[in-house]
C-alpha cells in the first residue's frame, strides 16, 4: 500500500517538497478503504546566530567606553524571553571643574579628615554652589530599528510597524561622594548623531522632573558563560551573559501607588512612530541638574568630587502585535519523504513502471483518478521548538495553504517537549474544509505553503533558545475503487 500512498502523493506535494520526479505506474488496480499518513516535511533551523547580541544590537557602543551592551538573563529565571542590556554612563560631572576651588575650600574648613561638612548648613559652601546648574545631552548610540532589522533577517519577515515593545524598564544609578545629593530633570528623545545633537521634534518624553538623586551605586554585574556550536566555522563559540536581576537590587526609578520604587518604563519613546525619526538617528538623554545638598567628609572631598549617573536599559524581546505578522516557513524546511498506511481494507497493488509509455496528458488523467479516492484530508503537526513564545491564547497559529492559491487555513500551534513518549495524541490536527478538498480534486494537484501567523492584539516573545523544529504530515482517508490502465 506504500505505492498507493506514493501515487496519491505525486499530487505534486512531494514533488514540491523534494524536487523528485514521480512516475505514474502503468498498471495499478486499487480497492481501498484506509488511512494514509505521509510527511509534508520537517522544519529545522537554529536562529541563535541570527538574533544574538551582535546581530540585534549592531554597532551600539562600538569605540565608546561609556556605552556597553550585554546578553541578559535576569536571575536565570525565565528562558521564554530573550533580554539584552544597554549600560550607559549618562554623565560624569567633576564638581571642582564647575565650582572653582570647591575641594580647596572644604579642605580649609575647621576639623580633621573625618569631620562631616553639610553643604546646606555652611554659608560659604551654600554661596559657592548657588549657581550649580549643569546641563547637556548624551547620545546612546542606539536605535531600536537595528533590533527589528535583526529579527527580519532571522525570521524572514519585516516586523517594523507591525509590533511594538511591551515594556522597556530603565534603572538609574547615581554615584556621589559621601551623601551628596542633587536634583535632576531628564528627558529622552530621538536625535541625530551629529555634534551638536539635533533633537527630532515631537519625540521628547520626560523621564524625571526635578527629582532628588542620592547615592545609589551601580551594582556589580554577575556573569556566566556558555559554549555553543558555531555553524559557520564548524567550531564552538563562547557566549557571556549577565545574570544579575536588576529589579531585585536598589535603583532610582519611579514610585508606584504603594510607594515602591519601580523601573522607569521607556517603551513609549522606544515605540515612537514619528515620521520625523530617521534611520540613522539615536536615542538621547538630556539632563539638567540643580542644587547640591547632603554631607561629605574632608577625606572624601580629597578623593574627588564627582557625580556620576548611569542608566541600565533592559531590552526584553517581548512585543505587542499591532497587526497580523506572517512568518514564511519555507526557508526552514528540511527535505523529507515518507508514508505509511492503515485501515480496514488494505488493497494489493501491482505496478510496472514504464516511463517512456506515459504521456504528460495520461499522467494528469491518472492523477485525477487517484484523487477520487480521497474522502477527507487532515494535517497533523507537532512543534518541539519555535522562535516565538505566545503569551496570548491562540495568539500563534499555523497557516496552511494546500493549493498554493494564497487561501490559508489556520489552527493554533504550541510547543511540546521532545521526549520518547510523544504519541499521536500530542499532534495538533487541522481538517481541511470540504471546499478545499473539492478544489484539490478539481485541480488534480497541490503545492502547499506553510506559515506561522502571530495574531493582532496578542503578545509574544522571542525565547533565549531561538530555533525552529517541527514536523508536518498529512492524513488521507480513502474510500472507493479506481482502475488505472
């Protein structure tokens, strides 16, 4: 019965998937009431190299000691979402360079090295710092379009404009000598990479408004390394990632209704749809400081009077879908051809191949006779790995266009853990519509297309392990008798 299945498959499906040439048997007599399963193909591809730190963050921070990028796995807790981390030194202000003779004046004040000096209570220092108001703009050397471009190259789908980042937490840290504090106003916008930076009108978003910054030091980042195969070289590549969970450590941010400090969400500026933003633009932080307060010892003043502000921007690849996103699976296909049969009446077949005696016209006629056997068609599939993790029920579906006409039928898809105990019940099933089967019989051939579709208004993420591994097969139920002469 394998030859019957193969004959039905010559329905151009296996031709399309394997580029083989099927020859119609010259003489076949078929009486069948059975089920036939045959492979439509395996889809396998590693995508880690296409969506790694380099491909997603581009040249961000290159040749700039104040900007660093990291692969980020906070707390090693959630592998469903890939994170990247952007570390930026927003400013480093030397108070001695702004306030003339500040450290000299502190050193001359009465007391020993451990004597604390209060800025607000010392009339001389209060007078000296009254004009303290530094302001400037720092470019982050980063445009999120580079991340979307990396996703396009890896997935083969242009997602720009179709998705938006769900949230982008930003953690701020201020390092000051002693307990010195200052007030800061920060805003972010898109700007040019020229000097001076030109702000793109209408893209500015306030981050802090005259907020008090106290000494909250930058944490030490814990890292781990892993070794992964390098498909290009055939060797191995060592990858380093940060595992420190910044949300669990002290930081400067916003305050929620429970008076708890929470990260500053900058997703609205990252997702800015303004037509004024140019491809080569970068995110920028503009800062303005005013006033100095707090205490410092004379010894601390001698070590340096610098105020530093850092931003840690967590970039999780988790998105809200603004419109349906289609991912063509053809580039992930691994050639495969197999078939099996079961049923109540397995017919015997006799066949002799004579490739010279069959004309194209007679082959098409024989195709039509084989297809008359088909009573129903269903697609069975199972996914072990997908480059998409859906957070929304039915947010990710598999689309199958059996006739190559662009008319897709959809069914939900989810990932199953690959074990030795996978059974038929673990496979998802899509039964083709009656009209599709009728068209199949009318056309006497089919050329299927497959795609993943992420539905509008759903939420999804790119997991840390980025790969496609799935298997698709067709089940044909046949009923009837056909004589091929």
